[in-house]
C-alpha cells in the first residue's frame, strides 16, 4: 500500500461518517473504502493496522463545505459557523434550500420542496429514521440542532432499491461518530477527550457535550431551549395578532465499538412547540401544540468483504390545534407514530435488505362547539403495516462505466377501521425497479443517468403549508390509491482549474400519479358541513426542470452560485378545476448565492442572496360578509402569483484569542438586509368592526438583526 498522510480531514471525516452505516446512499453500507479529496484521505476501519507515514501534499487548502458523493449532496455542519443566523440559530434545512433543485421557502412555509415535489414526498430523517414534522416557528427554522450533527446528506433523485418509499428526496442528518470507522488525525478534538460547545442567542440557547465513556464509546448530549417571549413579546405581531411561543430540542447519541467487527449506536430525539396567537382585531385566539420524538438502536457489522446493519426504531409526531371565539370553539387533533425494523447487507457489489413498519395514525379529527349549526364528521384511527424487501447489484461495465440495477418489493396492508367510510381492509403490492448508470470520464469529470419507479403509501394534507398543526397524515386505502411516480434525471460534475472550481448541471422529469390537494380552510369548520374528505381533490401531475451550480472550493473566498428552472404542474379531472395548474409551492426561477470569506485568523464573513419567482395562489375576486358569514368568489385556481421573493442576509464573525484549546467568538447577523417586503400569502380577515380585509401577509420585521456568542472547549 502506498504511504499516505491525513491532513485537513474534517470534510472527509464528515463524508465518511455519512457513508458508513447510511444504507440509503447506495443500497448498503460503505466500508473497505478509501475516499480521496483534494487534501485529505479517510481510511476505513479495515486499514487500522497499517502504518501511515507523512508525505507532502501540495496545493491550496480546500475550504468547501459542500461535497457531492455518488449523486448525494453533503453539507458539512462547519458551514453554519460562518453563515448568517436567524435570531442566533443556524439552521441546516435553511441552508439546504440554497442548493439547486431544492426550493427556497418563504418565512412561514414549513416545507422543503425537492425537484418540484410536495413537502410530504420527502424522507427527512436522523440517521435514517424518519421524522414527520421538522419545522419550528411556523417553518422559520427546523428542529435540527446543527452542533449535534456532523453533516447533512441530500439525495434529490433517489432511485436505488434501498431508498425509502417516498416520491421526493431523501434528507438525512448524520450524528457525529467518534468511535471507530474513521481515522481522523486532523481533528481538533480527539476521541476520549471531554469537549463541547455552548451557543447563546437572543431567542434561544443551545449546547452540545461529547462525553467519553471508555476508549471505545462516546455519548453526545445536545439541548436547545427558547426564551422568545422574554425579549420579543412586544414585536411578535402579525398585523393585529400577538404571538406567544416556546420551543425546545433535545438529542442523545451513544456510539460504542463493541469490537473491531461490531459497533452499536443509539439515537434519541424529543422536541416540543407551544404557541398562542392572540387576535386583538377579531377576538379570536388560537392555541397550538406539537411534538416530535424518535429513538433507534442500530448494530453495524463489518467484515472483510461484507457489512450488515440492523436497526429497530420508534418515531412519532402529534399535534393539537384549538381556536376559541366568543361564540364557538374549534379543535383539531392528529398524530402518527411508527414502530420499525430494518436490516441492510452489502457483499461485493450486492446490496439487499428488508424493512417492516407498523403505522398508527389519527387523521384530522375536528370538533366544534358553540353557536354553530353545521355538522362535523369525525374520523377514526388508522393502522397499516408496510413490508419491504429490496436487492440491487453494482456492475462494472469497463471503460470507467458502472451500473447499479435493483428492485424494491413492497406489500402494504391497511386494516379495516370502523367508521372510516372505507369499504374494508386493503392490501397493495408494488415492485419498483431502479437503474443508475455512471460514467467517470476522468478524475475531473463524471456523468450519471438515473431512472426508476417509486411508490408512497402515506399522504399528508391540511388547510395550509405554513407549519400550523392543521396538517395531518393518513393512509392509502380503497378511496385513496397509493401515490407513485416515474423518475428520470441526468447529471454531470466537472472540476475546473486544478479542482478550484466545480460546475454541476442536472436535468430531471417526474410523472406523478394519485396526487391530492386540500381546497378547504378553517372557516369550513364553522360555516358549513365539514369532513376532511370533502375538502380533498385528487389528480395527477408532472415536474421538470434544470439546475446549474458553480462552486468556488479553494482560497479565502469560497461558496457557490446556483440557478434553477422548474415547473410543477397538477391536474384534477372530474372537479371544477378542469385545466392544469401550477402546484402551490412552485417557483419557476430561482437564483442563490452563498459565500464565506476568511479575513486573517480571527475575522470571517458570510452571506447569502436569494432571488426567486413568487408562488401561485388563488385570488379572491369578490367577498361579502352576510349575517356574520364570509362569502367569497374565487378566481382561477392558482391563477395568480405573489411578487418575486428577494432576500440578502449577511454576517460577520470574530474569534477571540484561544486559550488552552478553548475557543469563543461572536456572530453578528442581519436577516433581509435590503428590507425587501416579501409577500408570504394572501388572507381574508374580519375585524371587530365587521370589515372584511383581503391583503398579503408580510413578515412583521423588515430587517432582523441578531447576535450570537459561542464557546467551545
């Protein structure tokens, strides 16, 4: 073996941590591999016995925090250190939206839209375990505490057989693994040394602590809790509505190397949100509460030519919505939880695995009391069971061409839920093929063609997409056939000027079947007969687009520029919506610029610029207030668009002189520096004087400054 050294290995360690034990990346765990970057080498566990000698590595230091591996975009969490923050919080999902093909959302949009798909089409997870609600503060930022994780991987067009049963992308947060598998001689903190960090901002504080537990184990604890109402109660207003809000996130990770062949990992998360919207203008108050939780235990086995991974997990999400008025009260309850088991195997190009999931859910269950005469139809709980087998094979075709072909077999059984209106229990079968062909032209150029079929058996819908817990999950059954899609994409990666720059491009097309959309609103609960089924329309759709990214990877200035063009069309035959319509989240054009600039040893700057087309909405042409009831005439469905969205965020960072390995510093950030007035959505509002107002809602503060202090030891 050629003698090698490990220098500047943080980025490579992040890549390896993501690839080891994350089956969704390529149908199995990645081991027995050496990953080369411009100035680093990550050595797998199987090379532990080799002696490594120093050699000189010439060239500029790679400062990039964005990596592409096997069609997966990987963001190193160190990027968050230098980027602008929202009230002191650096959010991983917020920066994922700056990648081409991942739509930028407005401040109150809780979704992440990849290749034109709905938010519910994505599989968002911690270490492969799905989470069903990942937004805080009406979608302003996510539940992920960046300091707890080593990286975030994003697969925009998953077609491998191991990819989960979702139509959209796969987003996985990877906890830092400090025991085994990775030789990280360049890390600042060594395994077996107590270390951590603390971050204090104007809205919340968070901290992470890495606790060694012997020579082969480490426990990582993270916590984040808010005190938003103490400092911001006077300015948290939306028009005449006052907001009271609190949230928290708590993570635990345990990694222990049992022996050189077996590693045990335990992950747990719990988060809570409590909000009150107090309306002075309408005498209508809203109370909201939602929770996320998950726990998983994973055992990894590494042998000479094979690896295996076994995982059991429990994950869930529940929410409650309560609206009170002098004349009536409205309640909405829903929840979902899963119990699952998954095994993955990899042997000489062969990947195989199985997964079994028990889904239990309560779809939206409305209740109304008071002086309203409408009828409310309740919904019953649902139970379903999902069984999956998959297999794929990676074949070397010669001339730097490889192909991976596989199939994913699923049996989905929904039980007969009394009172659901369903004709009875239902079983669905699917066989989803996938093919990925890769051509590595040389060390600086590669091309990839991916095609496949995907099925999804869970639906999500609700009155809005702004993060309120009026959105809920429900199962496929005899009335709602499983969603499925045909996908094809072509991508290229090219490194330029001695790998100082990277130019990537992507074309994609998705054909979607059995799509749904909710046409109701909260007033339907009060003024008309209501059931969730009455508000849902069904149809098909298709997405297509092109994405381009140019990244500067070396030097004191690093970052990327990207442009995306995308269309997301939907059709709902048999309804009043007879033509095709753009999806409510569609942004046709979008440009993102991200940059970090290092100034000496202590100063750095970060910035991001977003310019995007406005999203569609259905305009109210005429409205009336008759006997206390709102009557509205709507124009063409999604026939109008909000004004273009534009935002510039800037930050400056200063690091104090370090002492005995302890570091501290300050981040100063400005959100929306140009104070551009972005329309979030249009809404009807009835004031105390019985006046009906129809106008766009905008974020209350035109510019949002924040300061954040961090301390690391």
